[in-house]
């Protein structure tokens, strides 16, 4: 069995173990064991990739650890797997969020067993999506990752949870409808011979006018999940109503499926259309970046602030990918990794604060540094990382994006150079706006006098919450202090895709 299949097999065994479990301790044991195995497996995969990167025998069609098994021969559908530097770091991110999300949900009640069943099923879809190289199988795992969100928010969420769950489901299913049309169009016009992504990219036989027709289906289909304006409106409501670990997995990993799919399928398989139509989506992503940051400034709910911040930061991912320049695209993948860690930390801390104060309204919170110093310090660190303080992951990711995006037109000799420069300058303004809403929230809720005297009786983080927070802080700081370890993994794979697009 191919070792990558363990990323699907382990969650499947976790589902079986959860079904058999008869008490809360057994449920927790299954989750911690499975999540730990996934984390160790992803770390080993990073080690394997780094040590074998220069070995030509380890590569096949630009992928490592490839394997393929026919699944439905009449349509040439296969269970085919493989990883490159991009998918390796996405698997690492996913395993970190699943591991820390397990501890963040340690005290969740009621229906703990059922909650973790759906949480694990969602994780199965995420891992399967990142290891597969067959379009149809990728789409199948994509749907597996989306469907559990409805119940996880509708049953275990808060606030207007039924409305938020239904809105999220309808918006993402709409994106999926566009996506399946695009997948079938690519399959039909590439010759009906294969659904393998790398084989289709190598043939490069889809006429340009057909590419122009189907590129919006694929890009918007994935862009809905990546919070592309104006299809982003499901995201803030979904974040605000979701339970803590689901918000962590939703913003930390699930939204990354959007950026990954746009790059791996839309731009890689339809390169001519990517170059022809990029300007349209650069406009939309620039709006996402600025609009998300400005919207975060006027929110009073902690989750909505972080949700609109996620719209802005995920917009940066798509913005940089559309620049089709090596440095910018490498920065986009680093931003996916950085934002996944930062936003997971934010949502974990917000959930822990809400669990004690029973409010997320910043107008009702003050002086939390005196009451729960561990959680308050964690929130300060998350905020500083989010606004791009050097030494944390946000700085290196955003700087790489903006430097690469600003230099892209000169390097490519693009006649639309001025347009791309202006878009980059406008997107850069989000840095200032981000500092405004982060510092405003930190100053309002953490410092000053405690206005609600009942808060003085509250306790600080428990051991399980500390595990989740410390792990995420370590990862955010680690990426910020040693970014070249990950950029060296990502850059060659980005270069391969850009070479196929024809911009290098």
C-alpha cells in the first residue's frame, strides 16, 4: 500500500474507533491517538521530501510517492496519489490543525462522540484532497470535506447557527456545481483519455477558446471556498456560528482547498486562460483584500473580526497566485500555511475566552490580561503575527507576496504592468488597516479595568487548552524564524507549475 493512503486510512480507522467507543475517555483516546499518528506521518513526509528532493528516481511526473489504481475504467477515473512540495506543507498544516483542534474540543459537550465523528470525516476529505492527483477523486474528497460542515455548525454551533449552516452549504454547493462542470469540460476537451492532473497538463491540448470558457467555472468554483469577492458572504457567518475546533479547521485548512484548487487545477490545466483572464480576478481579489480588512475594522464580535480578516488574508493568496510570478506564488503558499496557523490560534483563543465570558462582544470585554494572562498573552502573539510583526509567520508570507507581486510585471514584460503595480499598491494598504483593527481589539479587551466584576471569578486556560495554544504559537514563531525551510520545499513545485503555464 502506498504510504500516502495512510492519510485516508488513519482517519477511517479513527471513525471506526469512535463508532466502537463507549465512553468519553475512549473517544478522547481515539482522537488523540489518531491525530498524533497523522502529525507524525506528516512530519516524516516532510523529512522524506527534503532528503529525497534531489533524487531523480523519487520523482514521477513532478510528484513523489506516486501510485495509481483504476477505479472506474469507462471514464478513466483512478485512485491516483502523489505529493510535491506544495501538498506536503498542506498535509503538515492539516495535521497540526487536527491535532490542536482535538485538544481545543476536549471539554466539548453534548454529543461529543458524534461531534468527533463528523470532525474526523471532514478531516478525511481534507487529507484525501491534498494527496490525490485525479480530478474526479479530488472532487469527491472535496465534497466529503464540505458536507460535514452543515451538521457541525447546525448542531454544535452558536448564534444563528441554522441560518449560517444553510447559507454556507448552499454557497459551497453552488461552487461545487460550477466546479464539476469545469472538471467535466477539461476531461471532455482534453481527449477523454485521463483524469490525472499531471497527464492532462503535460498534453496541453485544450483549445484556447475552450480554456477561456471553462476557466471561470474552475476558478470561481474553488474561489467560493477561498472567499473570493463577491462569493465570500458565507464565510463570516459560518465562522461566527461554528464551534471552536470547526472554526479552526474551517479557516485554517478548509479555505486553503480553494487556493490550492485554483492553482493546481484552474491555472495548471488551463494556462492560456489563466493568462488571458487573470486581470478580472486580480480586480476581484484586490477587492477581497481591502474589503475584508475594512470590514474587520467595524465589527464588534471577535469571531466576525477574525472572519473578515480571513477574507482579506485568503484574498491575498489568490491575488499572489494570479500574478504568476515565482516569488509571489511561493509567498501565496507560505501565506496559506501562515494564515492557517494564525487563524487557528485566533479561533482557539476566541473560543476559550467565549467559553468563560459567554460573550464575544468587544464592548463588553475589558481587563482580561488580569484575569486570564495565559490566554491574553496568546491573543497578543496571534495579533502581532496577524499584523505582520517580523519574527512571526505573517511577516515573511506577506512580504514575499508583495515583493513578488510588485516585481512581476517588470520580470514578465507584461503590457499591463501599471495595472498590476497599482493593484499591488492597493493591496498593500491592507497592512495598515490590519494593524488598526488588531491593535484596537487588543487594547479594548485585554487592558484597562475589568468592567464586569463577575469576570474576576473566571479561571485561566486548562492544560488541554494550553497544549493547543502552545503548539500553534510554536508553529507560528517557527515559520517566522525559519521560513526558508518551507520556501525551499515550496519553490521548486511552484516553478514546475509556472513553467507549465508558460510564464517562466
